[in-house]
């Protein structure tokens, strides 16, 4: 039993007080876990675009003050009453997509979305409606995406955490908490790419490049990456893309990216993926699909208020539009398989860590996201 069990812990966290302001590194108090809750000592956390999106104020549901971060890894410090899936000392990854294994969604066999903690998670609190975080003045701080990994200690619901093989380095396994799993799962689960299929991936960030590795694992015959940043050309080929197109420089006069892709693939692609969050790109991705069966998967998160559009005829003639959250992966039952693939060398994870920083440099880590050479910045807490 740890000395801290059952007691509040004072530790350092990066607190988001208001949209558009830098995070403040300060002492916070993290209350002990209640029933069906787990307190985790966070060891590493990466910074994902969704953290930046909420911090920027673009997220209409963003709540402040809060502790952001949802791509983390750590060690269980203590557990509340009734927790059976993890124990103190376990290496774990927090899950922003919970898996209770009991709700209508979980038992449907049709989706990885889970209804168990959705309502309270969206309100920035634990399932009992309260927060486990306070700042030095005693003010309540909100949780974020059920994870809040930008804190030396955090508390999550037991349905929102999975134990992972201790051989997997925490410094890299944190990326399975969002970006890598999202892209890889979108290819192998949501789209279920088959051997010989053709694939186009729009946007070669961590998510898009992970779609590429999923398509490659399935032996897709052609994997075309589309990105407006030429620096992504090399990354794309490293992860298994067969072609790269920069629509800003590689198209002929008057040629559209849709026309080019249709020409390259004899009528269109079997699967396309939007990993940009740009709704115009989403339309192109749909329209580049093959008539009769091509399917386009939306992964990117669009800015508030944006809507997608296309001519209904595109769907009437057999193209399919789908979305994917966390790659369709059920965190508690399927994370073990991804960690195994990582450890046996079939899933690249380490390769996405382009930057490493101490926790105190978290605000510079957010700056890294704006640079074309950054896939992921991993913070050490
Ligand atoms: N659905 C989910 O569960 C989920 C999970 C994680 C992230 N996301 C979202 O997925 C998206 C990608 O995340 P990421 O971390 O890989 O982001 P990223 O910013 O690292 O990558 C985006 C890439 O898209 C490229 N791009 C931008 N505009 C483009 C355009 N018009 N045409 C072609 N390429 C363009 C950029 O150059 C960049 O390489 C984001 O919108 C993120 O919020 C969704
Ligand atoms: Zn994320
Ligand atoms: Zn559930």
C-alpha cells in the first residue's frame, strides 16, 4: 500500500485558466480516488491537436479552468473501492473513449463508443459530478476528456483506463492513447482495408501516417498520401506510402486533386481518409472514392460550426461516408493487441516522437505543433 493512498496529493500541473492563454505550471491538489476511480502517477504525456484546439478557444464545449492532456501514460498510485481492472503499480494508458463493457453501446458489437461516463466527461467532472482537482486557492479545476494528463497525478474512472505490458516504454506507449491508435484503427477496423485495396490519406500528421501503416499492414496495393506540406513526402514513404501528392505544387494547370486521384486509380479509390479536419478536404476525399463501393472515413476534427457537403448523387451512386473516433478501437479489450504489435515491431510508435521536452516546457511543446517537422512532442513529468 502506498503512503499516499486515501490522502490528497500535492503535485505540479499545467493549468489552462482561459482560452488563448499559456498554461500555468503550478501546485495543485489531487484528491484520492472514490469508488470505481483510479489515481495515476503520470510519467509521460504527448500533446495532441485536440488539446491545442480546446486551449485556443475554438472548442465550443471547452471548460476553464481545466487540466488538459489526453495522450498519456503512467503508473497506478491507488484505486478506489470496487476497482478490479487495474491495481497499484500497473503501467497504464488513460482512455478518453471509455469501455464499460455493459452499456448499450459496449454490448452492441457495432461501435467503440461507450455511454458510461460520456455525460459527466463532457462536463469536466468525474461520474459523481465532482472534480478531484483544486488549485492553491482552493478553486475547483475541471477534468478534460476524462484523462487530464498534464498533471503529475490524475484521477480517472476505472472504465477509462487500461493496463499495458510493463515492457512497453511509457515514453512511447502514451501515443497509443490517441494519435497512433486513431489512425491505425481507422484503417484496420473502421475501413477494414483488404489486401490489394487502394487507399488515399489526406493529411500526413501522426493520425494520417498511422492510417498509412494500417493500410500497409493490410497489404493495400496503393497508398497515396496527399499533403500540402512537402516535408511530409519523406515521412509518408517511411511509413509505407507508395505515392505522395502535394496539391499545391504537383497538379497540372486546371487539374483538381479529385481528378488526379481518379485517373491514378482507374476510377477512384476503395478507401479514403480525412486526417486534416478541413471540410473541403473531406468533400474531395469522398468524391475521390470509386463509384459503387468506395468509402471515405472522416477522422479530422473540424472547426466549430463547419459543415460537410457534397451532391447527394455521390452517395446515390454507391460512395459511403463514415466517421471514426479513436479508430473504432475498444480501449480496454483491444489496447493489449496494439501494444503487442508495437513490441514485436509491426506497429511503429517510437518513430512519431520527433520532440522531447521536460514538463515545464509544455507551452513550447504547443508551439512545436505549428512546425511542419513535428509529429509528436512527448513531455516527461
Ligand atoms: N477522430 C478522432 O478520434 C481523432 C483523434 C485524434 C485526432 N483527430 C484529428 O485528426 C486530425 C489530424 O491529427 P494529427 O495529429 O495527425 O494532425 P497534424 O496537424 O499533425 O496533421 C495534419 C496534416 O494535414 C495536413 N494538411 C492540412 N491541410 C491540408 C489540406 N488542405 N490538404 C492536405 N493536407 C493538409 C498538414 O500539413 C499536416 O501534415 C486533427 O483534426 C485531429 O484533431 C481525430
Ligand atoms: Zn488526441
Ligand atoms: Zn459502455
